[in-house]
């Protein structure tokens, strides 16, 4: 039992690499849907992309500083916060798609002038449409549903890692 538990400790390189790979995979899927399958991104989609970049940066910091328990703890808390915001954004996207949240989104990301990602990297962060629906991924599951599920599972995994850190050594 102890060997299985130590295999996923946040001090291990594999955990941080997995977080980075999953985030990069989601970014890649978003770009494939945009450029290959021709589904232009809305404001919320771009905000989720920005949150994925934040997850990558935080995971890289966690990877580099994994030897220090305090930095692992802070990195995991930051990742949990990013997951929380990502869940909210995914819920907003799903609500707009299904019609249980009434509202509209324009073309303004709401970023400050000093963080003009849509101007610096328009091929990744430029809003091209308003919020309405997300494409179907597979088996009737839409992108909004998949994102909500992914970030929820990711948040639960991070909470688990936080409990593993807090558990006293045997």
C-alpha cells in the first residue's frame, strides 16, 4: 500500500509532468478544433486557454521546486484555484450552450493592457466568435461538458495530492 501511495507523491517528477502534459494536450486539442476543424473560439474558450497556460506555468514551477514541501503545497493550492476558476468558466460555457445561463459574451477578454495576450499571440488567444455552443467531442459529449468533467477530476486529484502532503510520514 505504501509503495502505491509514494508513487504519486507530489515530490515525484511524474506528477508534475503529468499535469503539464494534460494541460498541453488540452491546449493542442483546442488549437486542432480551431484550425483543423474550423471551430472559432469564444471569450470563455480563450479564458480557459489562458487558465491552461497558467496551469502549465504553475506545474513547471512545481516541477522545478518539488524538493521543497512549502513550494509543492503553494503550487498545488494555486493549481486548485486555477481549477476552480476553470470549473466556473466551463459551467458558464455549458450554461450558455444549454440555455440555463442567460447572457452574452462579446469579443473583449477583459485583460489589462499590460497583459495583451490577444495582441501578442493572436493565433492562440484571439476571440473570433460569441458564446453559443461548443462542438461535440464524441458520443454526444460537448467540449463544455468534457472541460467541466476534466477540471473537476483534476481538482479532486489535486485535493488528493494536498492530503498526501499533509499526511505525516510513517
